[in-house]
């Protein structure tokens, strides 16, 4: 890895360490989106594990009543 950056909104910050729950990007490594990096302290290795993303348990569909409502919904989303 040549560079690790922490992402927040439209800001990018160079960092040396990432914690669980942080949103970040890696430069100089070939990996797919959704890859998890885990460092094993004893062996000093980094392994790649896939993420488990459960199926959604709820979904919502919105249908605007008229053209004006469509524009307002688009702005809100």
C-alpha cells in the first residue's frame, strides 16, 4: 500500500492507521470493494476476508401523486 486516506463527505485526510467503522481508501493495492483487511498481531500479516451483508428485512416504495410532488421528492432524496 502506498497511501491510506480517511474519507468524510468531500474531505480526504492522509492517515497511518484506520479503526473499525472508519471509511477509507487504499492506494497501490489491487482489491475489490467490500474487502476487509485484518491484521494478525502475532504473525504480523494482513489477510483479506469477504464481508457478509445480510439481505434487507424491510423495503419502502414511494410514489409521488403529481408532477410537483416528483420534483419535491427528487430534491429531498
